[in-house]
């Protein structure tokens, strides 16, 4: 969020804080677990005004700054949001993750997958 946003003073954001806010969120079905988050947001806070992005990059951050929308992003993306202020949310959420690779799978990639599955 911009430093000037009223919620910038809060240490952590709740679902109630998002009521009637313009919120940029990953587009439905880009990642299945985000669909569950979207459903939760709409059920708890139907007044949230959602806007969707399908690829997260600096252009999304710039657009959000121009429109004064809040961005809902994974914590790992926080470095890309400068000069926005990043605040944690007060609800927990599991999200799916993974990667794509071409077939045939290179030997090194297959070894990595095997190692990850053992962990």
C-alpha cells in the first residue's frame, strides 16, 4: 500500500480492514489455492472491490500506485513492491506452489524432484 494510505499505520491487516477497499489480487484459476482465498475474501467482505492481475511484475505495482489500489501478494514478492509499504495479513493461508519443465525431464531436474519428494 502507499505510505499515505490510512491502513499503513496498522501493524497487521485483517479481513475487516479490506472492506470497501480496491484490492489487486491474482486472477482466478492462475493458481488453484488463490481461488479459495478469493472465495474467502468475497464471503467475509463482499464490499471488497477486486481487480485481477495474471502476471505479477513492476507494471502491476505501478498501476496500483496510480489507481491507489492495495496489492495482495505473497511475502516473497515484497521486494518488488518498492515504494509500497508491505504489511502482513492476520489470516493464514496455504497456497500451492511448483514449477513447470519440459519433457523429457532433464536428469538434474528429476534428481531435484526426487529429493524434494523425500523431504
